[in-house]
C-alpha cells in the first residue's frame, strides 16, 4: 500500500510536470482570444468593403447617365 509521504511526493512531481502545460494552455487561450478579436475586425472590414463595392456598382449606371 502507498503511504501518505509517497502520495505527497507523487503529487509534487505531477504538479511540477503539469506547470509548463498549464502555462502553455494559458498562452493558447490568450492567443485564441486575440484571434477571435482579429477575426471580428476582419469580418467587419470585409463587410464594409463589400457594402461599398455594392454601392459603387449601383451608382455606376447613374454616373454614366450624368456624364457625357
């Protein structure tokens, strides 16, 4: 049977081994949050450009009629 000292030693080893993984997970979560923010900004800019292009396409025939 495993005694309490042995269990405590195993816990300590596991904590030491898991510490870098926990730090990596924190970094990944932070990076993911940044990527989500950048994706939202990109989506918003893309929608703005698409709307602008649509407006220009609608205006083009009107401009041709005005210009000789």
